């Protein structure tokens, strides 16, 4: 079965990652070796390399391979950097494989970020807007990647800390599930 997963992993990189303009070679190399199937319940391992989100815990999902590849590439992670993975077990292992020191946050309160000064922060779920505690935990030149979503389609947002403040840019459309505990404010709708 492991050779089937290895083939599926290579196929994922060739058909979902590289075709989405993910050209960072160290990132591609990490995506080729990280066993995504080990991060989901055994009964869902067959979904690990599908072009879909996969639930790994109640209310928590791994992002689609294409989207996490694009999000990580936009963050430009480099060996030796300090990273925080928020509800992002797959991204955490990919970043560790790339040589980053990774802290994982996957408890009930995902806004309680302590011990800031991170070079890279990534979240695999969507939130309506990045919490101030996340952007506040960025080191100088640090980058945060998260999908901000209030409707059916979200936008991957890349925040960057500079000496003169915080910058934000939209990177690409994405539709990951909203993280539990981050409700969208309901408004008037037909």
C-alpha cells in the first residue's frame, strides 16, 4: 500500500501542485516526500492525495494540495526560519522537511498565539479575517498566509511585517472550510 501512496504523492505534485505554478523547488521536494496519508484517520487515507480537503479531526481539514502548495510558495519559507502552523498539520511537516523550526497550534483556542516573533505563520483553514494575535506574532519581515472567507469563495491573504507596519495582499481564490470558533457575522441576505 505504501508504494501506492508514494505514486499518488508524486502524481499529486505533478498534476495538482506544479500545474498551479508552484515552482519553488525545495517546496516541491518536500511535497514529494511528506506522507499526507499519515495525517488523516486511517479510514480516510485513500483521500489524502485527492484534489479535495480531507478532515483530520472534527471541524478540521487539510487544505487541498493545490491550495496549500500555493499558500506555502507565497510565504517563501526558508531553512532556519521559525514557523507557526495553526490548524495546519500537513503544512507543519512540509515546513519541517524544508528545514524550518515549527511550533504547532491546534487546540480549542486558535487565537491564543504566544511566544511571537515568527518568520512564517500558516493556517490550513479559513477565517473571516486574520486575528490581530496572528499578525502581532510576526517577526520583522515575517509572513502570514491564511484564507480569509466570508462567503462561498475566500481569498488567500499574505500579510508581511515591515519596519513601517503590516502589509496585506491577496494571492489567489480558495475555498477551505471555516475553522470552528471563527463564525462569519451574519448579515442581511435574500
